[in-house]
């Protein structure tokens, strides 16, 4: 619907999925949390299962639009629209989520890294739709944070940072660092992850990891030049790490 409103897309037919009850659910299955594509964002926001097992998703979804839009917006809709600044695609990249898609001949599974092709562009073919997202929860006790910069609450973020971190014996056992709004699709900052993995997360090392974001190829528009998004990427990455570690 946003693409129709902006005259970006002009499909010959629009199919309403609102009454397909089988596409709306939040279930814990073997090793992952399965969320149906038509699950309302507000249902995810108020889910005890999501809050307990996927706290990063719970934190990020509260920043999506306003409560009125979350009452109607779906997680599958956000992924299919794939706005570079949207929070839910960034979370999906952070978790390396699996996207289940189907057409009349059958289904297939796509990793989020392969699903996101570019701004407003996914790997879906013209006869496919998203049916489910699968998130693999991190171990209990992991740290998480989602931070963003937007001109007003509810606006699309200029840039955002999503962090998952697991500490063992004072060292980083596992880490995920993702930036939204900086590139054409959410970016896993692997160079920053490498600096922190298996190391003690000191303030100096956090600063070194965050500075990796200064050289990322960034989006540019009349309001926010590339260098501004690069600076935001450094600052938000540092803030996300500092917020996640105490958790």
C-alpha cells in the first residue's frame, strides 16, 4: 500500500490477505520462533513469548511507526516492502532469519541475507508470497539493543543499529551487529564483529569496532549526505554495544 500511495507500483490486481487466518501466529517450534507473515505488529509487541525469547525484536517493534499503524501493519508486509530504514528488516538480518515463501507449486526457504536484494526489492518472484519468518533465539542471558535516530518518534529512522551479544568468561563468545538505513539493505558489520569476537569488550575495543562503520558505503539524499549517515553509524553502533553489554 505505501508503494501504491507513492505511485511507485501500479499492479493490475491487489489481493487482500487479511482474512487468511492461517498466516497469523507466533509459535515456538524446534529450535526457532515461527511468526506468520500476517501477524500484526501489535501482537508481536504484546507477545510474552517474543519478549522472553526474542527481546531484540520486542525492543525494535516498539519503534515501528505508532500504535495505530502497528495495529494494522504486519511483519510480512514490512519484510516484503523492504524499506532500507525499516526496523523489522534490520532485526531479521541481525538474527539471520529464514523467510518462508510459497506459490501454487510449493514453497522454499530464503535466508534474510539472500532475500533482501536492494531498496524495496526482494527475491520474491511475481507469483510468490511470504508465509512465515523463523527466528533462532540466542541463549538465555545474552545482551541486546536496538537504537535509532529519527527526526520524530514514529518517523522512519535515518539510521539504526541492532546488536546481539553473548559473553562467556569475560569475553565475547558470539556477536551480531547490524545497521539499518545506512545502505540500500540492512548491513551486517562483519569487520566490527571480528574485532570483538573472542575478545574482552573494553571501551577501547568497542570504539575500535564502531569506527569500522565510518568507511561503509552509505546512502545519500538531499536531507542526509553519505558522510552524515556514516557518522550516525559509528555513534549508533557504539551506543547499541554499550546498551547491550550490561544486559
